[in-house]
C-alpha cells in the first residue's frame, strides 16, 4: 500500500496522539470517513484495466517437476497473446507490460491478463532449491505495475545468490496471485480481499512443496503491506518463516493467534508512513474493518528486526539493513539477524550458542 486511504488515516492518528493519546471513538470515525472517501474514489486505472480484452489463462494442469518447462512456455504464450489483444484494443501501456512478461527468459507459473491481471514468476530453479522465498505484494499491484513488484523479487534473488553458502541453491517466487485492493478504495481497509486470496496462497504453497520434492526446502513467506493481511490467513500452510514488512496489522491480536508453527518476523522502516495507521479492528456491515495490533509492537510478539531508515517501498533496496536481514532469514542464518533497537552486534537471543544456519 502507498499513500491514499491510509495516508488520510495518518493525519487523524497523529492528531490523536498530540492531544490526549489515541481516542477509540475518534479513530473509528476517521477510519469510517476514509472508507466512505475510498468508496466514491474507485481507482480509474482498475476500471480501465477491466475493459482491456485478454485471453483466458492457459489450460495447463498442476505443474510437476517434469512438466515445469512446458507450463512456463504455455503461460509465456498466453501473455504474448494478451499483448496482441491489448495492442489491437489500443491499450499500448498494457500491451507493452504483457510483452515484457512474455519474454522468453521469464519463468511463469501463472498468468491471467484479464482485469488488473495476475502473475506468478519464478527466479532460479525451483525444483532444485534448498531455500525458497515467496513474495506477496500489497495494494495497487497488477500487470500495469508488475515491474515494480518484480524488481523487489529480483533484488532479493540477487542478494541470496551472493550470500548463499557454497552448495546452497535458492529460488524466489513473485506471487501476484490475488486481486489487490486499490490504495484509494474501501477494500484496502478491510480483510475481504485477503480472505478471498488466502485459499489461493495456501494452494500455491502446497504446489511449491510438490515442485521441490523430497528435499523439503526451507520456505519463507515475505509479505508486504496489505499482503501481510493475506499471508496471516495462509501462514499455517507449510512455511518456516513468516515475515511482515510495512504491515498495517494482520487481523490477529498476537503472533500466537496466527496459529502457525513458523517463526513470525516483522519490520518497519523509520520513514514508513504505515506507523501512523490506527491499529484497530471492528465489524462494519458484516465485514471486518481495520487490522488490529501493530505487528512491530511488543504486544504482538513477533521477532522485530531492523529495517533502517527506509520508507514504505524500500524494504528490498540493495545494501539496505532490511534486505540484509531478509537475506539472512531466507537462508536460515537467523542468528545473524539484527533486531530493532539492539546494540551493535546484537542478535537473536534464541539463536545464541547454536548453529547459525538452520
């Protein structure tokens, strides 16, 4: 998520703290006002995207190690056809995005060019990986903005390749497998999209386990912004680490309430505006509004690692403290992760005295 609905909430929350501390009634009114504003300001890009013609997704079965190359090729061909249809319609921006996705070097586990679009792309050899990271994006991510999301996955993949111990193979998956909410929309402040997306993510994580076979790799689920709301509902599905980045909350009161055996991590950059989102959760007309406890607060109980001075979109910036720590988490080098507020050299107390690679 970027500035928009939550950007509006930032002002209300800050004013509450400057006066007498957070007032639940005022915060509820602020959130409801933002929802009303979002409901009448549906992003025009999403509406336009819905009209662009595209073929139905390629009819391929569940991928296996033996069929993976065939699956990749089928989705690339589908993206190329989507580009042709978009160009014929006059949607030059979408056609260009589809053509980039259809590049012969791309490894596409899924592609759907309809509407805002869905893409799942693999970096590395998933069938041979010992360490797998699955990235889940936040709001306003679709085919038209996919390059931005892809660059974060590529940044992590390059860092993993550089830092992996000899003989350790890595893979990264950019999973745009759900219709993300618009930043300026009522959906971005509710759990509805996340509840629809979670079964898809759980199914995909089972696919990852199928493709990686008997090696049983370490799987880390890295979730940015609204994506953390999705991941919180799918975290029980065979992941070793659940990482919440720039999260507005998960809908759960504590990390333990997520019901996952995975290690739960959280981080927020010093310049991330999500800090100012009111952390509340309430029922409204049969839907849940807001996401509850702040994931970097002691009350939530996650392992909070340092993310440096970056903003909401900077967690995968090369050379940043956040990318360094994310790389260590994915590689299983948890004893080297630097915790928020720790002194120089301070590491995970649970990892002291033991092996650093798990």
